[in-house]
C-alpha cells in the first residue's frame, strides 16, 4: 500500500500541494485527475521520492519513499516529460532498465515491443510522440515492480493504443498483482479503468473515493411526465440532487436505490421512464456540487 499523510510541498512562494492524505490500495488502479497545475505531477514525484516533502510523509509498504532504495525497488515512475539517453534505441533502454531492476523481464519486453510494433534498433529520437509513450510504458511494465506510477498516462496515444495499454495493465494486475497509480487531466480517460479516483484542484484533494462507493445510492433517471405536476411528488419522495430539462425530458440525479425509485414511479404515469448508470463525470458532479464546487469547470474534457 502507498500512503501519503498531510503531504505539503511548495516551490518558493507557490504552494503546489497542501495537506494531501491519499491511500493507494494494492491490486487496484488509482487515478488522479485534475487540470494542468492542479498538483498531479508534484504528488507523483513526491510518491516516487524524486522530491522531498516540506511537511507530511509518503510511505510505500510502510517504508519512507524519499532517499530509500528499499522503497524505490517496489515501483517504477514514468513522468509526463519522457527522458531517453541520447541516440539510444529501445534495446539500449531495456538493457539499462535491466541493470537497475533485478527482476527485469527482457523476454517480456521483446514480446511486447514486437506486439506494439516498436523496432529495437531504431533510434528513439526518430519515434513519434505516441511511440515514445508506448516504449516508456513497456519499459516500466517489464521492470516487474509491485507499483507503477504514470503521469499523463495516455498522452499522445491514439484510441487503439489506449485500449492496448489498458488491456496490458489488466493482464499484469491479474498475472502478478501490479498496482498502477495513474494521472490524467480527463475524467473520461479514467472512467473504464480505475477502481479509485482522486480529484486534485489547486494543490488540494477535493475528493478521494472508490467508484463502487460513489455509485452506491446514486442513480440517473430519464423521464417524461404525463402530467408535470407529478414532478413535485418525485421531489417530495426522492432526494433529487439535480434535474436538467431537455424539452419535456427530465434528466435527474437522485440519491436512492432502484427499489425506492421503482416504488415512487409505480404510482406516477409517465410517457417515458428509464434508469441509467452514471458516468464518472456525473458521479463527480454530484459529489463535488454538494461541497460547493462545479467539477465541469475544474476538469478539461
């Protein structure tokens, strides 16, 4: 488990992070989301032990992360700004990683590199942005560490490669218990992959919850009433957190379970009615608006 407690970091007069407490559970994919400047990269660098916190602590399996080789053997960090040796090839970088990580799997690297159509002898400087990101992820996965930290994980990847990387993470989690911690500026990129999501804004952690917990008791309803007067009855009997109208169609977010909703609407005549799952964006909107924030203004789509 990775844990931060009251983590604070400033650069000169600029406070990058303030009092961040976050837990990354083993065997889950944890996502960090926030706009540029929200503090995602700083948080990942603190967890990776690249930066020293001004206040608070970071532990990896109860070991302090900063300046601790024991903790650093347990993870590999892929930053937003990728770095490769000058004139290096994919093979050169794999050999370097193998010298740093005792459990590096060179056979797996060759297999994955071929699957992703990356050439071993081609200089990385001639790769496209997406190819460089693919290579960085493959190098990290083959280090066979317990944790992998990735900043702006899908930046530069096309939809096919994004799906391939997500599939790779799922396979590694199933086969050897990999625990990824990934960041993105887009909720939509994290929606179908994360078990737990944290929302960062201006150096603070607005929200950190498992998606299962967020989904519990929150539903989206779409309905057209035969008589608009029945809307008052619904709002009286259900906790309606949001109600957006598109002509006669009501799109409501309610805090209730399916049985409660079905009971209320069994006594109401509707032209159209259905219950839908909420997207990650809708879940965040519901949670953050209650705290006085509008996530639609905080997250870049």
